[in-house]
């Protein structure tokens, strides 16, 4: 009987030991994830101007991209049709074709056609002036995109300064260097810095991408302008 009692007590002791060993496993904290909104809230009010800059950067990028893509579209036979009309002496038909084509090259050629009969230098000047206007139209607001690329990281750095100030302020209030004391300032510091750098990098990449697209259109405009001047200087076939 005593042996049975000892076995029962031993089994109870083992069960208690197992329960004690597994207690930390069952009571371990569940890993929590932070949503984007919660992260933005912890980043502080400095994320408001950074968010506004990001929206402006996206809007300017797509608005300018659509304009540049529109300006880059031109029928490959456009200059051949202009050449045929000019050789036939039908300048009005050539100008009508230019006016019906919504493209900076067509508007440049139309300026040149409007001055036929005048010195070549004057025709070149008219085409060049129209080209400058077209380039200005394409590059409109690109400067703002470049400004956002430079100023967004500055806002992030400003948020870093605010975070450091918050850390020292909390330390002075609680006279403690525990992580709970400085975590709030660290959130502001790191989140604002990361956000500012991210927006700046995106705006910088978008700006240079659009500049490259504009350069391609300008190159195409210059090539067609030279072709038109060469057309005017071709000897008249009998």
C-alpha cells in the first residue's frame, strides 16, 4: 500500500514539474505586427508634410509622363508627306497637315512653312523659338519634382532632430534611461528619417527618368528640324 502511495506521489510530482516547465512556453508573448497607419502615427506630425510631398511627387510624375508620351508620338511618314507637299508647291496642304498633327515637331515645321520665301536664317530662328516653347511646356513642373527630391530628406532629418529632443525631454522628466523612456523619441527619429529618404529617392528617380524622356523628344525635334532645313535647301527639280 505504501509502495502504491509513493508511485502516486511521484507521478504527481512529475506532472507538476512538466506543468511548470511548459508554463513559460504557453505564456510567451505573441509576436505583434505594426500597421502602416500605426507606424505613421508613431512617426509624429513631421510625416504630414512628407506625405504631402509624396502625393505631389506622384501626381507631377504621372502628369508630366503623359504629356511627354503625347509629345513623343509622331507618324513616321510625317516628314515624307511634308516633303512631298513642299516639292509639289502645295504649302497650304503641308501647313494643314501640321495643324492637324498635335505634336511639337509639327508645330515647329508649321512655323517654318509660314516663313517660306524668307532667308533660311530667319526660318531657322522661327523654328528654334518654337522649339524652346515646346521644351518649356514639356519641362513644366519638373523643377518642383527636383525640389521634392531635395527637400523630403530634409524633413526626415528635421524629424530626427525632433525625435532626439523628445528622447532627452522624456529622460529629464523620468530621470531614467530605460527603453520605455526613449522608445517614443526613437520611433519619431527612425520613421521620419526613413520616410524622408524614401520619398526623396522616389522623387529623384522620377525626375531623372522624365529628364531622359524629355531629352529623347528634344533629340527627335532637332533631327526633324534639320531635315526640314535640308528640304528647303534642296535644289528644285525641273
